[in-house]
C-alpha cells in the first residue's frame, strides 16, 4: 500500500496517506484526481479500488481483500477514504 501511495503522490495530482487500525488499513486521499471538481451520489473510486485489489492480489500471490469506500470527496466528504481489511477473504 505504501508503494502504491508513493507512486500516486509522486506522479499524479493525488495526495495519499496510509493509516492503520486494528483490523484495517486506510488509504486516505485529501486530494483526488478522480473526484476533484465532481459531484456524485456514489463514491467515484472504481479505478483506484481496482488498482488496490489487483496490486494486493499480485503481492500476496492470489489473496483477495475486502476493500470499501468509507468517504469520497465527490460525495461532499472532506477526504476520500478506502478501508482495506488486513485479513484476506480467501
């Protein structure tokens, strides 16, 4: 997660910080190129969720993780947050 965040921070207009809870990691974006200037009723996270899912799948050699959108700038939230459970679902 840290490497993916660093790639986004260095080469895109995103600003991502990784947080950690007891059972989850948090991918927090206070600046998101997918949401900036947009207004939506549902989170605009499909691309970044897919990148996270496939990166984790590749790094863990085939394990899947539950990822959910907790907040989204395009929905009016101050930051966009994806929660990634630490325990794989398979």
